[in-house]
C-alpha cells in the first residue's frame, strides 16, 4: 500500500479507500493486512489476471489512438527474437507497399508473452516456432525448418547445449542422453552461434542460419547426428481470418523471398 501510494502520489488512506471500494464492487476480499504488510487472498491472486488484461487493454488503447492522419486501421504483429531477420523485416517491407492505410505496431519478444498478448487481443498476428493450441486461435505452418548439429571446422569441442524450448529439450534428451548435460547452456541461438564461431565447439542450429557458414567453410554439418523439426508458425484469432486476409497474404508471399538468415 505504501508503494502504491508513492507511485500514485496519493496518501495511504486514499489507496485503502480505493481498495475497499473495489472489494465492495467485487464482493470479496483481495488483500489481507497484518503487521508485516499486505498479501493477496486467493481471490486477489485470481483478480491479478483480470487486472493485467485491463491494464494491457488500456495501454493498447493509448498506443493506438488517435489514429495517424490517413490511417484507417491498426495491425499489431508480434514475433520471437529469432524470427525478426529476415521474416519480419521482409513482411514489413511488403506491408509498406500494400498497406499504406494501415498503421503497423511490431512487438519482438518471448513466445509465452506473445501468446498471452494474442489471447488478450493486444496482438493480432504472431510468428513463433512452438505454438500453443488454444480454442479460437488459428495455427498455420508458415515455413519448414529443422535443427541440425554443426561444429566449428577448427575446434569441435565443447558441446554447447542450445535451449530451443521445451519440445526440443524433450526430444534432444531422449535421442542424445549423453549430451543432456553440458558445461555450457545458452538459451539464445544467435549468442550460441557467435560463441562457437569465436571459440569453437558444436551445437544445434537452424539450417537457414548456418548454411552460409557451412558454405564458407567455418562450420561443418555432422550428418550422423539426429535432426529435429523446428517449423515456423503464424497464429491469429480465427474470427479475424477475413479481416487480415491481405496482411496474411503479404506474409506468405514475403516468406518465400530467398534472403540470408543472419540470426
């Protein structure tokens, strides 16, 4: 309550009154106060989810309104960090040509955050590698991709465990139990790749990203290791399929452009 009062520049009494008013409207207690401070009740914990959605909706409204002059609509797109280059960049280039009356908001972030923002209506279309399947959400495969084992031509050790997500970890540890534990684990593919190119070692990476390093003679593909599928998916609300048809069409067309994947 003290922290809330300081952030809102009001007294603690005012904060307490507002909380009591909110609890009265909801018909339940949200906080328990004692000498050590205040803690959420079970109802309070549940309310946090709804409060977060309300805050996100308000922030979205402030961001989207008023519309820029000449703009008829707003498209909010999201992507995982590993997909901005070249997928998102090529998509934005296409939208710049075909959707001049649409304002584009782009969010680059983690998969779980993107999924939640899609569910809450903060984002309209997202690109991810490992989607979650929810009622009302359309999941379409945009590109085939796979993770292959490569190593530095000069120094092939140590093995760097690149964490590509829960699905990869499960499949990897079953197929390669001897590599399930590594002295170096990195959860960001570009960082792991730069590390191996600089210091040597081996690990799993997307084919589109490492193919030019293989052609340049910096890395070699170890074909005796298992490969793991790692497609790219586009997700959006099923109710918006017609509304965003032209933007989705631009995405599919731009994804076919042959450009180097630098990340």
